[in-house]
C-alpha cells in the first residue's frame, strides 16, 4: 500500500493552501473580535467598580447620618408599622381579596405616619380619624366607609376598623 501523490497535483495543492489560508484568516478574525469584546468587558467592569465605590461612600454617609439622628432622638419612640384589623368583617360579607384591597388602601393612607413620633400622633389623633373616616373606599362599584373602632399606639400602630356600606 502507498499514499496517493496528491501533493504533486496543482488542484489539490490549491485546495490545501486554501484550507490553511482560510484557517489563518478565521483565527485572526476570531482574535480581533475576542479582543474587542474583552476590551468592552474590561471597561464595563471598571465603570461598575467605580460605581460600587461611590455607592459605598454614599451608603456610609447615610448610615452615619442615621446613627447621629438615632442618638439625638433616643428618647423619642417612632411608629414603625401598622396592624389593621376589621372588627365586623363577618357581618359585611366581603371576600378575603376585597378585605385585602381595603387593608392596602388604608395602609396607603397611613404610610405618611411611618417614622413620626408617637407623642405627635397622640396629640393629633383627630387627623388620623379624619384621614380614614372622611374617605370613601370603592370596591366593585360599591363605596364603603371605615369607622375607627379602637386605636392602640405603640411602635406598631394597631387600628380596629368597622366597615359600612355607603348608599
């Protein structure tokens, strides 16, 4: 057995030369594209590192400010959360989804109270009553009024509400 002498025929020589030249050209194109993509990635990473450093500095400043404010207001308790309960939910026959929507609506009304002093809220309970009782809450083309049944003020503001249908 012997190997065929393809290296002597010019057609086969051009074919193999084309394969080698094509492989070299494709390798250089690959290296160029890979280099461009790596350069973009390096630039993006350096920008993100700078952003992280800036955000850490601003976070440290905000934490220091919060610590200073906490030290100044050590003796003042603040409202941190709400607990809303509907006292007559069984009598009204609303679905749990409707009760959840009503609770979220009341929470949206009361969100401005988070972080306020408990003493300030105690002095201005009438504003709290007016904010809830003077508003109509609409569910499924029906309007409901909420009447405050009980209020307990601690770091968690606990409110018990009665639901009434507006005619």
